[in-house]
C-alpha cells in the first residue's frame, strides 16, 4: 500500500486528525529533543525543494544531487524523483551537532510543514484541465518528539504561514499536476528505459535551462521559470503519449483530448517547449 492509500485509510479510520484552516493544535520544538526528527527522516525533494536547496548552498542542482541526494525512479509509475541521501541510514546530512538544521531557511517542504501533512487529489475534467482537492492532517509524531506537548497553540493557517509553506505547496502542486498527467497518459505503459533527457532537464535542471537557452533571472524569475517548466512538461507528456497512441481520457466528444492544444501545424517539440519557457503561448 502506497503512503497516499495509507493516509486515506487512516483518515477514514480517524487515526489521523483532519485539519481545516482554523483548526487548532499544540506544537513547538523543544531543546531536549532538538534534531531527533532529522535522525532518520526520509525526505523526498520536490523539484522546487531541490532548486531552492541548491541555490541556498551556492550549487547548481546537478552538483547538489551529486553531493547530497540521489535520483530514483518510482517502480510503479516510472516517474523520476530525488531524495536526500543516507537519511534512512543515519542523520540527515544537514543536521549539525547541536541538533539544528544547517539549511533551515532553505529546508524542504516536508520539513517545513511537519507535523502537518497534505494530500492532494487531481481529477482531470472534460476540458482537459485539472481539478485539485487538498486535505490537511496532523501526522502521528513519534513519542521522542516533544512538540505536541507544548502549550503553544496554532491554527493550521498560522502554522503554514509561519513556516512559509504555502508557496512550497503551490510549487509542489504544479509538479503534482504534471505527475498526475503522466499517470493519466499511462506514461509507465509506453515509456521504456531511463527517463527522457527533456523530462530530466525540465524537472530538475533550471540552471542548465537558463544557461542553454539564455534565460536570465532578470527576464524570468525562478518561480515563473518553474511554472513554465511544469507547463512545458505537460506539452512534452501529451506529445510523447500521443506518439504512442495514448490520450487523456476526459470523456469529451472527441474521445481524446490534450492538456495543451496540439492542433494545427506542430512545430518541433523542443521549440514548443522553449516558446513556453519564453512566455509565448503556442498557437492553437
Ligand atoms: S519537537 Fe519534534 S520536530 Fe521539534 S525538534 Fe523535537 S523531535 Fe524535532
Ligand atoms: S533538511 Fe534540515 S529539517 Fe530537514 S531533515 Fe535535514 S536537518 Fe532536518
């Protein structure tokens, strides 16, 4: 059972507490247990986490992955992802000997949100657009974590604002939409071998994209470039799936729909993706 299914089951069983925006819970980190949570934390990085961490350390994402992370492939979906290295075998590489996080201002989304979890479901509508539904819940913390014993009370809204999670959630959702599209287009059925170079480039290599295609930060800031990369990946997936005879089944009259309109004279895929990076919308 995947973690998403486990979350659904626990929410249904009531063993995880669902949180609405104004629901309250106690939490504060304690000096006595500082850093225990980071000793065996298995941290999967969103593409946005990866680039923020790399920039924070003055590295490009390739060097960051070489030094601190590893690239893996989800067995069921064949989707590539990055996780912090060695966290299952020992302390996180960013935990210092006082139990503090050395990358605290750049820490990943899951570290920020803890002890709050978030599950997003994506439903593809007839118009080829995603419909998103987010559920928030309180994770069951281990007994070694003294956070829930605090008298400091937060609402969910206060917690997510104070930990600056909301922008990270937005970026995570943009990536989730791409991943969901890959699932809907049955990427795992038609893709074989290592992930496509363009998929890896657009998911994980913003520095290389800027370098290769001459896109400066002054022209397109990091958030906007990320958004455009995810949009370009929707085009990539839709195009590649169509070449293998797979389409997004949205139930519309044509029986086949694309997340982006590929009608008309289709120029070279990379040129289309580049036009999205430059902020030019493909002609429909
Ligand atoms: S309270 Fe929990 S999350 Fe905070 S430092 Fe202690 S173990 Fe980590
Ligand atoms: S990145 Fe920081 S907060 Fe996250 S597990 Fe590592 S040390 Fe802990």
